[in-house]
């Protein structure tokens, strides 16, 4: 049986007479694929978060050699944003690694040059 979905996948250039049942089946197939893709994205994100290691403020300050004020500014600007755990700020090691390898935004780089220069 040929379906609308198979015709679309093949790139067929045809005129069709479509019943409401055909359209419903096609729509359901699209919804199912979309839901499966979204679920896979969520699963991948959950695996990433579960495998992530977290650092406290003191550890991050020592690793990046910055003061607490700089961390607060970076959080405010969205550059290195902590996650609140109870009353403590925790930072994803992957975010800290990004900062260490030079993934700085222009505004933060300019700020650091002004402050240190």
C-alpha cells in the first residue's frame, strides 16, 4: 500500500485524491515522529545532566582565578550561570571548561581587559 508519507519521502511529483482518513493517518505519523524525536532530545539532555559534575563557587573561583564579583557579573550577563542547589550556587564543569578554553563572549572579554588592563 502506498501512503502519503512514502510519497513525500520519495519526493514523488504526483497529484493525489486524498480522503480524510489518509490525512489523519499522515498527520498521526508526523506527530509520532515529532514526539519520538523530542523524547530522544529529552533523554539525551537527561543523560548529559546526570553525567555532569558540579563545582561550588570556591572551586570555580580557584579554577578560573576570578573573584566572586566577577562570577556574579558573569551570571548576570548569562556567561557562566550557576544552578541553585539549596542556598548554594553550583556550576556545571562543562560550562567552566568552556570558559577555560576561551569561549568568552565579547562583552566579558572587554570587561576582563578593562579590569586587568
